């Protein structure tokens, strides 16, 4: 049984295990629950549920390799990582793609990447302690 996380969300995936492995390694998360349709990943800052897209909805969805970033998605989550360089390597090693260069924000460095199915996300390395 999972504990209630302070924040979380669901990502729908054609390849449940591929997408779950990507996020588990990138976020240093543990798989706390798993079955044929779901994998629940948890880490100190949140919880992520990878949900398999049902076969009737998966027809016609194509995922390219390497992935093509989904520019039309309505949401882009961001995640804190310890080191952008390590996260960049993990992204590519686990089938994702880097979608640009590192840029500076207030108190962090950021990098946009996409997961193995093209979902765009942002990785942030804190450069100062948040107050």
C-alpha cells in the first residue's frame, strides 16, 4: 500500500514498462505498486502513476524512435534533479531525448527533455537553496 504523496500525477503510456523504467531511473523513484495496467513510482517529492493506454484507445497512436517531442501537449511537468548532467545522460540512456540546451532560471538550471513516448518535461537543478 502506498502512502499519500504531497503531489503527483498520471502519465498514460503505450509501453508501460519502458516509460515506467525511464521515470524511475530519472527521478530515482521506487516502484511501490505494479500490475498489468499501472506502475506507481514514489520519491520524496511526489508520486507518479504510469497507466497503460487501453488497447481500444492505443490503435492509431504511433511512437517514433528516437521519440519526437509532442509539441501539442497541454501540460509540461517539471522535476527537481540532483545533477542535470547525470539526468541528461539518463534521459538518453533510457530512450528519451534532450530537447534543447540548459538555461538559467531564478535559483535553478533547467533542461527540457522528452520521455520515450515524446511527452515533454523539464528537469531542474537547484543552484541556490529555496527560501
